């Protein structure tokens, strides 16, 4: 039986994403730099997911970038191709200090508990409904970043490890964890690792949208019969896209930057079926209303109406969760957490 869940209280996430409010102009500059890198790539000729030729008119343009909605699978494709050259231009190695303060650790633990424990709980609850206990979960987290999801899974009793391209992030994750939970791998070795892993669960938290060779990765998953489940979170074509297209002086968190294409329910279903998987459970909780709130606040400040912003802000925040729940249940929210199960 398929389990579908909607909504998640905003809570402390407002504080965690403060930069989007306080440094709008700086974030816009970063987004413009990333757009420059994409605009000099070859034009995209086919859908990222189903490979249907891209024809017809653009659906819309935002921050100089055109977007096409695939007529076959409903995937949203940027006008220009994500390539290795694009990735080399925009994915700049993060720098981490060798010595981490207690403040760093406290911030890490707060993010872990606020954002990643709920993600892990949803996965384990979904697997339990499929008859799999935490102790029987052997998970490989691909594109593991700073190790948050691996840590969360371990805290909840699962066997979990991760692979990550960035050596700096691997060092940071292992230091925060106090043990080796991630290992550094080069990009060309990721596909072979997926092909050979004996783990029964693969996770890709905010990763699929960044993979240049997505076809190769999906093929490796399909052919590795030891992989029974795939857990992923991806950005969706959603209300946030509309808000961004209509607020061009606000940072485009969702479409743009390193998000060169966005998923839809139909493109995810197509992708799953091509791999021989089906939906086991899903959890939709977007940031659409938070994006709208941020853009309204930024616009009011830009137009000299900071007093009105201060009056409006608490009123809107008190409605935020209720408004987002409406968007989530409309199936047009900005993010999905999806558990796929191998058929048969």
C-alpha cells in the first residue's frame, strides 16, 4: 500500500535560511554567475529524463534562462545543457577549517535534528511498513555532502555510510561524527560503486538534479539487483517557479543556479518505471510559501516599505504552515521525498 504524507512545520528552518533574506543581492550575484556559466553551454535538444526532442515555445523565462516543459513526461528543462564544463565552473570546492569550534558543532547538530532526522524517520517508517526493520537496512548515501543524512540514519539504528566527491566535506563530516562515516570518491568512480554495492537501500538527498551523467547512474541502479529501494529528494516544478518568475529582483533559490532542470510527478514516475521501480511512499513539504514570504519582504524593503514589512511579517508567518499545506496537497509543491521500491 502506498503511503503519501503532506506538510512539515516550518519551525526553526526560518532561522537556518536567514541568508536568503539578509543577503539577497549577494545571492542574486551568485545566481547570475551560475546563469552565465549555463548560458554559454550548448542548447538542450532533448528532455533530461525521457529524451524526447525539445520543440515548441518556452513555457517561461526567469533570470535570463528559458524553460521548456516536456510534452511527454512533464519534466521542466532549462534551455541550455548541464555539462561537465558547467559543473566545473559552478561547483566550487567549499573550504572548511581544520579546527572546528563548539559553535560549529552546535550548528551542525541543530541542522541534523531539525532537517535530517525527520527525513530519516520517514524513510525508516516507510520501510517498516514494507516489513523491513532499521537493523536490516544497509544504506549507501550518494552525494552525502557533510554527512547529515548518514548521521541521522545511524542515530536511528540503521547501518549507513556515504560517498562524497568533496574531500573537504568528507573531512568535516567525519570530524563532526567522531568516526569515519563518509569516504571521498572521484566522480568517475560513483557509477561503478553503485553497480557493485551490496546495500539494499540507496539514498540521493538533493542529488539527482545535480548529476550530469544521470542516465548512467539510473542504469547502474536498474542493473544492480541487490538495490531494493531508492530514497531521493528532488526539487519540483512548482509554485516557487511562478513566484521567482514574477519577482526578478529576489534571489531565485529554486529554478536557476545549479538547478538546471526540475522534476514533476509524471517525470518521476517515468524515471522509476524505466528503472523497474515503483513508488512505495512519498512526502511532500515544499518551501513555496516561505519563498513567497521572503520575496514579499525583500520587495517591500527594496521599495522603501520596511515598516509595512515589519507589520506584515508576523501575520504572514502565523499562516505559513497552513498555506503551505494547501500547496503541498495541491501536488504543486517545491520538494518531494520519494521512496521507490524495486518491482517484483
